[in-house]
C-alpha cells in the first residue's frame, strides 16, 4: 500500500474498500491513484490536492504553471507522455516534476532514471495534469514529434519560444545589462508594471503582454523553488539564471500578496560587490587609515550605520576581505546571506525557527572564533551578546540604523547597554550614504551664487578656491549612455569616527549625541555633508545629490 493510500485510510477520508477498487483501476489503465479517486467521486480534486500538500509537505503546482509548461531541451519524449507526471523546469541537475501522487517513490525513480536528474516533486491536480499531458501529445510539434525537437535552452532549460520564459529572460538580461539593483513586478487592476531600480531610482521597463502576466509570478516562483500555490503569504527565496550575455547571475526574490496579485521584487546580487577592497570604497586617505587601524585590532566592535540601501553590507565585506586569511576563523550571521564568500562561515538568520542574530552569535562563541559579523544590531539581546564578544578577545562587525556616527553611540545606550559597556567595546563607527555619480555628459553649473554655496556648507577657503578656478561645480545633462538621467553609477560618502579616550569619557558621563558630535568635530571628523561637498569639488557628483542625501551638523 502506498504512503498516500495509508494516509487517506488513517484520516478516514477514504475507506479501504474504495482504495482497493481505485488501485485496481490504476493497474489496468496506467493512471494515478488521485485520478481514479476523483473520477470515482471518492474525494474532491481540490480537497485531495490540499490533503497531499498538507500531509506530506509538498508544494502545489497550479493551473497557470501547467499551462505555461515548456518543453525542456534534452529530456526524452517519454517524460511527456505519462499522465501521472510532467516536467516543469530544470534547475541545474534538478528536475522540477508536477505529480498527481508525489509520494509514489517508484514513479520518482522512473523519472530519475529517464532524465538522469535529481527529482523535486510538486503536487498537481491529477485531472489538470492528465489533460495537459494529452494536450502536449496532440500538438503537431509535441514532445513525441521528431520533426520538431525543442530549441536550445535560454533559461534553466526552458525552450526559447515559451512566451513567459522568453519575456522573463529578456527583462532580467536587460536589468543586468543596465546595472539595475532591483526589478519590481507590480500587478494593478488595469495594467502590469515592471520597473528597474537604477542608481537608486526606479525607472519603468517594458510592459508584459496581457496573455502572460498571470504566468510571471508562477514562473519566478518555480525558478526560486517557492510554493507556487501559496498566494496569501509573503515568501522569500533565491534563484540563478544565465543572462543573454552568458553571465550567471543570482537573484534574491521576495513575494507579497497585493489587491490585484502578487508583487515580486528581485534583488540582483552582484558578487563583485562582495570582493571589493577598502581601497575601492571611496574613502578619503585619512578615513581609510582609521578604518584599517581599527580592523587590525584583536578585539572590539566596529559599526557601520546608514539607511537601507546605503551600501553597509559592501563596506562590511570590504573589511572581511581584508581580514579573510587562512589563520583566522571568520563567521557571519546575515538576514539573508546574499553572496557566498570562500573562507567565511556564513549563516542565514531564520527568526521563524528561532535562529536569531543573538542565538547565532552565542553559537559562534562556542566555535573558536576570531572575527564575527552580524547583519544588524536591532535589540538589547543582540547588542548585549555582541558587546560580550567584543570584550572577550573577538573583533565584531555589525550595522545599526542611525543617521550619523555619534548618534550610533547614543543608540546603543537606548537599546539598554550600560555606558561603560559602550565606551569599553566600540572601536570605530562608519556612517555612510550613496549618491549618484555624474555622467561624462555633465556641464558646468554657473547659476548658484556664493550665498547658496555657503549655506550648503562650503567654507570661505572653498569659495575662494572656486573663484580661482581650482575647482568647478557641475550639473547633470543627460545622454544615451546614462539613459538621459545625467548620472551613471553611484559613489559612497563616509563619516568615520574612531572612539577616542575623550569620546569614551563623554559616553561614560552619559553625554548626548550633540556632546559627542561636538567632540567629533573637535577631533577633526569629516561629516557626511563635508564628505559630499568634497565629492562635489572633485566633479564626481552634483550639489543637489549631496543636499538630498545629507544633513548639515
């Protein structure tokens, strides 16, 4: 007796006699047990599919996914002729297989033998599955026709002429080609919008044809191995495709149910970002030297602060790349791990299972660590564990969400850390922002007077140097290269604050953020606004960009 048959009997949904009769018909007709149960009226189609998914933990395959099923290059035609299963997509050496009964190990072994691939089964409505297989058999260029073999694959094995697959391949390749950081798929009542985030701003991309819009979410979820049938709750995952340029690219996917369907956002994971060095961040020579001195300490805490999307992870990995040597043990806890790095032990945080930053950090402490990185300090438990690690011979790197470096010291106290712990553990804080880099089409800006420049933060010496044409103010123009925006790429603005003895004394005296900011200025700190104005004087960005991204102290 199969696992499904036993589960149905144990649940009381179907009697042993009914199952015996259905199994006899399966043997005679070559059909699946779910198909015969539904045909005989023993159980409803949706109820049975739901029962299989819930009981055995399989993801469900919906009608849209079956309708959009392409032929996969290289698979034998026999895999498309059995009403009990149907190939959906190939991910490397794994074949996603829609099955009426995914508990049928004998059938899985047969598909594994025929395909030469590992099998990942999904549960599908048996009647829809059988109807899809019959439809494919009758196509003049179906899988059994030698005259029309599938075209070479362009996306995880799918044939080039499958409309949804072809459109997604085109859109994702274009996003990578245009250096987008994110791709947004947004369904609305009367239209469907796709946008790319390029240099921090969203720009509209091509609109998908109406006939494939309903298939895009299912296709993306299959590629990311998410639950196709789950449309009521958000899901997260990852996927990899080869672009039209032949470049393998990783994506992080997030789905969200909205009023008119699932909105999906893909984050393009650039492995090159994880390989940047500190020299490539764009810090001043003084800031770079201060950061290098801090990460070479045997213990203590280094914090990077800034809003979401300000490049904090890139800065942390630049530090880890400097430290990643054979003689040290480096462990990180991230939410999630976006880019794997050889030589670093990386852990995905999963709060649903109880694997929080604090839990991971405590486990790291039992694994003989030298250097630790946690994605974010967001509560007292994590902050307290991090401080204990930093005070017991470990170098710890992490992030905070604050507006400036001095404000980060105050934030740690607000989380509940005693002032002496903050003063005794934090070595250095980096605050940062990203601004757009001017394209080569930039032109001189002559309309801003000295009063406005002085109000923006330029010193009298800066203005005097401008009057002598030592530096020039520029504004964006727009050309084909930059997509008429006037900007191409982004650059970082940094505020680097070492925690000196004088700063420690202010912390211990429960000084305010203003007190710490005053001490930082006294010690010569270049704040974010000053760092931005330096980039303006270097002709790298516009004054508008800096004013929008920074606040004056």
